[in-house]
C-alpha cells in the first residue's frame, strides 16, 4: 500500500529541486507540478501544504477514491486516468479546474461537477462498466458545464446524444465505439454546436449507413476533421450546394401540392432549365401549355416512337438547336430488341448511308461485281504461272506463315489480297518473290511491295 504523502513528495520529487537548507514548508509552497504517475499509489494523503499546486499527474496508479484535494484551489489540470475510481466526488472546491482526465476507470454516473464552472475539457472515455450497462450523466452536472469545449465519451455504450445538446460551446466531441445509430438525432445535436470543428464517431452503427460522411459534413458547416480525416473545402461547398438544391426542390414540390398539383406531373423549374429534358419533351410533343407534362424519370424511361419523316427544310428546330422530328435509320439492338426504336443521327442519315453503300458496291473488287467463282479462278491462274522451283527451294523456310501476293497490271483486273488456305500454305511462295501489289480499296492505285 503506497500513499501520496508530504514525505514521499520531498523524497521522490525530482522535477523541482529543493534548495540547500530550504525549509520543507517553503519548498512545498513553491511546488506547482507533481509527477507521481505509475507509482502504485492507492491513496491520496493530506497535501494541504502544497497551496500553489496547479498540475497533478496521478494516472496509471491504483487510486480508488478522490480525496484530500480541497486545498488545491489553484489546481487547473488533474490527471486521474487508468485508476480504480468508481465515483466522482470531492471536486467542488476546485473552482479553477480546466482539464479533468478520468478515462479508463470504473465510473458509472457522471456527477459532482456542478461547481466546476471553468472546466473546459472532460475526458471520461472507456469506463469499465458492468455488462449491458451504459454510462449515465447527471443533468445538473452537464448543464453546469457551460464553458466545456472538449468532451470525450468514447467506449461507454451510449445510445443517444440528447444529454449533450445543452453544451453549445463544444469544439471537439469524441464519441467513438458507442451504440449511436440515429442520424436525425445527430443532425439535431450538431445544429446546436456551431463551433464544433472535430468529431469522432467511428465504431458506431450509424457509420455503416449510406453516405454517412457526406451527410455528417452537410449537417455541420463548421466541421474540419471527421473521424481523424480532414474535410476538403471543395467537397464541403459541393455538398452544401447539393443540399441547397435539394431543399429548393422539396419546397417546390410542397408548393405544387398546395396549388392543386397533387399528382406531381408538372415539372420543376430545374427540370424546365435542363437541356436534355427540354429536348425530350420537344421530341415527344410534351411541350404545349395545356398538355400534362411528364416527370423526368417517366420521360427518360419511355421508349422512343417512330416519328413521321419530313424534308429537312420542314423540320422544326427548337430554341436549343435540336431537331424535333427527323428521319433516322431504324436500329435493332441484338442484346435487347426494341420495337420501333430509332437510331440517333443527323437529318438525312439514311440517304448518306445508301449513297456510301452504292459507291462501295460499284468498286471492281466488291462481291457484287466479281463473283466468288471468278475470284478463285483468277487466283488459281496466278499460281499456275509461277516458275517451278527446285527441291532445295521448296525446302527453304517460309518467312511468313500467311504470305499474301497480289499480281496485276495497271488497267487490269485487281486481285484480292487474301488467298485460300491451300494457296497460303504453298511452299512455292518464297519470300524472295517480287510481285506487283494492288490496293483493293482503290482500283486506280498500284504499288510495289514484297511478300510479308
């Protein structure tokens, strides 16, 4: 059993040296800080001679009761975490106390703080509570802490934050590893903490909800650090703008219901200003003042209808420059066939497509001009005209597996590049063979090339 006494302070204290021939009483009055952490102390004795004591370190000991501190009227910092304390008591005379550390003890009720009007920091996290119980707070003590700026209640099985709504001066609040799950209640509490810049809620059930971080940032405009991560100012402005737009749309919907539009078919002002929605309404004809206009979602999900074709000069163009009705080639999607589906495109796209197709069919090497039988016959004649080679030439390795030879004369009939597999694999086609190649894409262009 170790007690904190005057003799122990005079014998062990090494931070403030005692002067030679200095009386003990004078030395004790001169002390402002006492460092007695991790000394296995289990009881605090009478320390009334230490009248100027301002900071007392007694953490990591075995203290079970707070006592004999009534003399310390100048005490501002008291460190009692990691002890065996089960009740907050005997602190009413510490009127100048600013920081109180009571974490990792056995406290079940936060009480006895009514007289601590200057307390700015209260750390009471991770109490060793009985199974199934949560830390309780005396309303009188909490309401008296009007100057409190930092509150740490992490790891105490808290289910709500209603007890702390009266703490309007909080700027740091740590409530990690609790049982908080009500986002609406959190929004109400954060609305009263206008100076809050740090919030720790990690380990609570509400952290698993969708868009938790974004929603909390929107709730508090002064928040700078959330769960140990800084809040980007650009992200904050975007989320606040999103919230303002959402509130504006909600008010518009309420106004529409008041004006008799209960079904919600009339568009919002934001939808009328949307170019995409304006074009779709023009396309489907939902633009008359007396015509019931469709909502955004129903308009986007409606399948496109076959629109009557008309000349380009007769097509209507809206204020956005979009053609309201045009002639487009039909398109049938292979993965999800839709009836009467119109492929998007420019006006007159069908005529351009047919013109390109007609030009491609008129080329000499096209399948319509030259039949497959004629093409194979010409390829066979080319192979027959090749010079015969010796056995050594036939056994020479071929440089390319897929040799391609195009033979032709200017003004003659072009021969396609790709030869049948039997001809491609023939050993007669040696790499050293020179040939005049022709580009099948143009019947007037002849180039000399080697077999690849």
